[in-house]
C-alpha cells in the first residue's frame, strides 16, 4: 500500500486501515496513526503505575452483535477504549482530536489477542481542550462508537 493511499484511508476514519495493518501479524499489537504520540502519556497503557486506578468509565456501554465498547477517562492521564466479549478480527480504537472539534488527528488501536475476548488501547491525551472517542471495528467495518469527550 502506498503512503498516499494509507494517508487517504486514515483521513477517512482509519478503522479499516487499522484492521488491514493489524491482520499482517499473527499476534495482536498496538497500531497508531496520524499524530498519535504527540502529547504526554500517549504510547503508555492505562496500567502504567502513575495512571493505574485513576480511570472511570464515561458514557454508557455501547453494544454491537453482543460485543461491548467502553470509554474510560482520567483527568490526570487521558482516555482509552476497551472492548469486551469480542470475536476475532476486531479492534478497540481510540480516536483523538487536537482542537476539540471531533476531527480525528491521531488514533491508536489494539486487536483482540488469540484465546481472549477483550482488548484495550494505549492512552490518548484528550486533556487541555482535546477530545477523544472510542470505536469498535471488526473485519474492516466500524460497528459502534461513543460520543466525543
């Protein structure tokens, strides 16, 4: 895939590109795009000691085909997305907007590892006027998403 076509896919939403990229390896791994990593705490999992225990679920759990999507926020660290009761070829995606307008500038995703039915993303920094939302994508399709917070 050329750099231009990947950039075009990511600008259009990113979830399909996330799944296309993550299906290359047999083991799930975090994938990111846009300017993800530009802000503090990005690139860390929510289990990092300085953030552990500071997250609370925001908004209602969203469902698609029996799978659950949850959005968690910490005023100290930022946010992350979690999916539960998931099937294979699905990913939790966190999209972040720099300006608070809900335009995706950066994203990070995590696919479901073989043998388990959940996944959660690394932290997205939606502090200081930035916003983020969670997304559940399976087989290249965006199934459900949360509001921007």
